[in-house]
C-alpha cells in the first residue's frame, strides 16, 4: 500500500490501482480529494471537511463515494444520492477493495465550555492504517501504522506520547500538523521519538512511503 501525506490531516492510500482519501479538508491542498475512489471524513470541522472540494471530487469521478458520520453526510446526501454513506462506531464496510472498520464516537475535548461533536476514526485493511480524526481513540485490535494527530488545540505532547504507547503501533506518522511550525518540529520529533515506544516518522506534504 502506498501512503501519501497531504497537508494537515489528509492522507491518500493507494493499492491495486484504487485510491482512498481521508479528511481532505480546508487546510489541505484544493485537489487533495481529486482522483479518489473512496473518501472518508472523520468529522465536520473545516480542517477535515470542505464541502466544495468534496463536491468537486464527486463530480469529477461519478463512481466515487463517501463514508462519513451523519453530520457530514446530511450536507451531501441530497446532491449525490446513493453515494454518501453514513457510518458510526462498530460499523464495517468494504469500498474499492479497502476493508474499513469504524472506531470512536466523540471529538476530543477542546474546552469544557465547548460542546463535543461526533468524530469517528477509520481502521483500514485489518489494522494496516488507523486514522483517528480529532480524538485519541484506541482500536480494539493491533495497528501497524498510526496516523498521529501531533499538534492541535485539544491536545498536548504528553497526551500524544501516551496515546502512541497505548495504541502500540509499529510506526506513527505525524498528521494534524499544519499548526506546528518548522521551528518547533525538532522538539516534537525528539520527544515523541524518544518516549513513544514506536518508530516516529514525518513526511512533508506530497511525499510518499510504502506501508
């Protein structure tokens, strides 16, 4: 499987000529969802979900479809009947050759005064990849490659490190990193790499790796 890091929390997975994209939001490249056979959206926040960009991708590929939670699906279903699928914790499905399990229910706490919204994570191909969205959800099965939300208004580095320790992946790639400056990246690399008990990796937007 080929993994391509896009800006912020968006990733592309490719195998057997098919492409799955997760969270092509407003902090990612405008064409991040183009060419996708499957798009997964973890939640409604604009850095993960950009309605206009998803509409463009679905119009460009009449066979493309989206799996997401209800708050996002409700905004797209009328325009693309039969192509927008609503999922929640515990659901499983296969799309374009990718086997997906849904884990998690709520976004991490930003502040006690801010109501929590729904958020789901996606476990792809039996644990090959797990993308938790904006939560520190721990799947109930082993994870090979964790997409690690490394910097967000709702987390701190100690929580990030403990999350990797709890999930116990073979490797963790940084995502949710658009707010992290180049000046601070070495600090995160050093501390997570030394303490998280997993191989800690980072790709520049547009770079790829084989999983």
